[in-house]
């Protein structure tokens, strides 16, 4: 056997307009059932999102976002044992989520959208996924990997200055956010160069447009493309993969971990 290395985060969208599965799990009973299913399939975390962040999305107010979460989080806390993550860039939503069972905050703006986010996380003990994002597409630097890495480093320093601890922070290069498709591919292939010790790296490639761009396939047919990215990302040292298709990606991760693990017994 081998020691499990890679962690899998299952995506639970409770929004009616997600790019991938909008509306399928918007009701509390549907959301809880899907979370239970993903946990049974091997998810190590469940990431709950109440606001679509697909291209051209309409932002929600804090009140609208929380109205979608407040009836679901307490039910999830009672129904699953793996940590619950909440996907939000709003500090007030994050604070309410942490008070209602969430153990992780997944911020697609890395604290840039709400200056209160780091204050809320400081001292909470919760994990914080600090993602790179940009309003400039494409990024203007000659080397996209080094540019993203430097910008993440700057955000980490701001988070630590605000009182967060190193053990809270997980870094995400933000594939699909503020990058061209060529830049997305380069970030995935060179994700090992993104490491900033001691912070784990999370990647969210699931069903992304970069797969559709390469394969010419709609969202519903991007399983194999996602699997290819997951395998390469693990080989390049990624610690956590955020995915929709938990059962399949747990298997891909298990096989890839076995290939690179020194503890394999034949």
C-alpha cells in the first residue's frame, strides 16, 4: 500500500447559475445529499459556493449570498464529518460562515475585494485559500509564473501583517481567472515553480474553459481533460485539487500518488 498524499476538495454549488452545474444543488436537501455523496466518494473537504464566479457573473450582495448559505451550513455540519469550506470574497459572509460550521474560507480575490477579510481570518484558526486573480487579462509580465508567484507573495505578506498565521494559508494560482488560455496551460505545467514554503498549493482545474479550449468540448464533456490536469498537477507537487467529479478524481489522485510514492509495496 502507500500513504495518501493528495487531498481532494469536492465542489458544492448552491447557486442557480454556476457555469457547470447551476441549480442542481440549490435546495438544502439536494446540497446535503450531494455533500454526503462526495464525502463517501473520498472528498477530504467540501467547498460550498453561493455565488457564481463564471465570466460575466452578476455579483451578489452580502445579504443575498448569506441567504443562500444560512439554511445549508448548519445542515452540512450535522451531516458530514469532513471540513466545510465556503467560497466567498466577502468578509461578512466569511465571518458568518465561520460562526456556522465552516473551517475554511476560499477567497477568489485573495483579500483584494474586501480589506476586512484578513482581519476576520486572523485569530480564527480557520484555513484560508488565498487565490491569485487579476482584472488585467492577459497579465503583462514576460513570465506569467513568476508574476503570479510574486503577486501571491505580496498577498501573503499582507495577510501575515494583518495577524494571520502561516499555518492558515493555502495558495491557489487561480487558473481560469484573469489569464489567457496559454497562460493557464503554462501555470499548470509549471505549478511546481509556484511553491512558496511552507504554504500548500491548491489547484482548481475542474471542467475549466482551458480544457474546452484545447479539446473543443462543452462543460459536460471535460472529465478526461480534468483528469489529465489533476495527474500532471500532482506530479508537479500540488497538494489539494478542487473538483466536481470526486469519485473519478480520487481514483486519478490515488493512482498518481502511488506512482510517485516511495512507500509503494509491489
